[in-house]
């Protein structure tokens, strides 16, 4: 088994552990990305076996996958509260600080997480670090403010592109991938939160209640004991 196959199996194992938390009657938030796609697939299998749930999705792609697999997906604009959200992460550490947004859905993911009674992150072992450390933090920007935000962030901010074209989120906004030192993640998050023109960013410091991390087929659960919503 090559490294990619092993990581994919670990993603599926972590997803299975999280999906086991879903109970009949729940409204479930569906994340975005390759690991979240495993959770949607496994959740759909439980629905086919009789589990009764509804869902909201953090991206068009996740909504399409879920609907195609037989999961009833609601419009989040009409939803005030979610029971449980399952989502992936690009990095996560023992404090349950996470970086998200490689798939560009971090703003919607954070909004759904804020509405959730519980948010669970699923990841393979390569995403787990002792500290999230120096990293690229995705920043979703109002198009009107793109140049001014890029100037404030400095040389470490790169416009995300698809080929030669600028990338746009499902909200129609560009993304700056900002390479930044994260010795103090809360200070960085506060700076971004206060910056005019920044709509959202990929630092999830108070949203994650638990994580399932799988390494070589062994799933470890990390639980945040003091989180409040």
C-alpha cells in the first residue's frame, strides 16, 4: 500500500468514528474536502439502512454529493441550529486549534460550526501537529478590498489561482493564502477579524469540540473539555 492509499484509509477510518456519533433525528453539518467526502459517503450508507437525518452543507460540492447519495439537504439560510457538524482540517494540534480552507469553504464552515452544538474534525495523521506552527492561512476577501487587504498582509499573501485565473469561493470571493508565523494564533486571528475587507479566514481556534485522528488504522479521539458555545 502506498502512502496515498494509507492516508485515504486513515481518512475513512476517522470519518467512520465521527459518523458513529450521528443519531436518529439529528440535523448534521457536512464539511468540505476529501476527508469530509468520506463522512458523507458513510453517512449516506447509514441513511440507506434507515437512519433518519437532515443535513446542511458547507459547499456546493458537498451538497451535491450528499443529495446524490440520498441525504436530504436543507438550505442553511433557513436553519438556526445544527446538532453536529463533521468536517476535515488541513492542520490540527492538541489544543484543537485547526487550520482549514484548502478547499475554499472556510467562511461557510465557520458559520455552520458556530451554529452547531458540537463540531467534530476528522483527519489523517499527517494533519496532526504538536502546534499548528508556521502555515498558510486562507483569507477570504471582499473583491472591492482585495488590493488593500493584500497590502496590509504583506509579501506573504498570495492570490489563490486555478491555472491562470483567480480562484473564487462559492460566495464569489477571492482567497489570499497568507504565509504567516503562528507563534500566537489568537493574535493573528484577532488581526484578521479586525481588518476591513476580510470576510473570513481559516483559523479555527474556538470552534472544534473534538477530533478523530487516524494513523496507520488506529483512531485517536481528542476531546475539548472546556469548550462552550
